[in-house]
């Protein structure tokens, strides 16, 4: 299984890099942001987790800033350690950031929040809203923990080029509620 996922990750990384390199001329981020904001809906009083992009991930910060402006609290993931679920620290567009694990920036300080909706980064996805991540299982553990306490929506955010054939699944893999790209929204 790990060899198959490794090969799929390489395919998805290549496609994501190509889409990332073309993002400005294709308007991909603006289109994806519009679809994401429509899928999330009214923001006032909500707690929504985004992420601060690394490498060639599609950038959710325009959507996060708009949601913040519309009255949502925005959290970003903080890795507490290997094998643990993610925690979420309050983020604002002007938050002071410091380097966190795996090269992602995190807020230097701020309250911890529990999101009702997550904007989830990914390496690849399939039409059934299964996510291929980096292999650490952080989001699967986090979604399991959050769903055990309260309803939570998980929206993958990606370039359409990152779509793969049906993914091999493990018992711990949790499908997302939807995948949002510049081409639209795929729901399960």
C-alpha cells in the first residue's frame, strides 16, 4: 500500500507543481477562492480552520482573510507532535508568525480554537472525496477527534489537476465532505 501511495503522491506533486506555476495566468486561486467561500457560506460567528501554505499548495489565505473580515474566527493547524491530532491557534491576517514543524508558519501566540469547518490541504484527491496527504495521518486523527465531539465539515482545497484515479484506502483514512478547486466543488 505504501508503495502505491508513494507513486500516487509523486504523480500528484508533479500535477500540483504544474498548476501552481500556471496559477496567475489561469486565475486558479481566485476561482478556487470564490468556490470555497460559496461552499462555506455565512461566516459570522463561525470557527473555521485554514492553513498557511507550504511549497506548491494552493493558497487559502485570500479566503481566510475574507472569512475573518466577515466575522469568523480563523484557526491554523499546529503540530503538537508525531502521532497526535492537530491543534488550532487563532490566526488573523496581521498575526506575527514563526516557523513550525514541516516548514509551515504558525502564529507566534494566540488562543486555541476548535473549528466547525476545516479547509484541508492535500497532495491529491479522488472523485469520492478521498484525500491523499503527506502520509503523517494528522488530518485523519484530527477529524476523528473533532467529529467525536461535534459535527465538523472538512473541505479539501486543491487545484483540479491534483485529481487522481480512485485512491487505495486504509481503515484510518477519513473522506472529506467536499473538494474545492478552481473548476468547482465535488461533494460526496
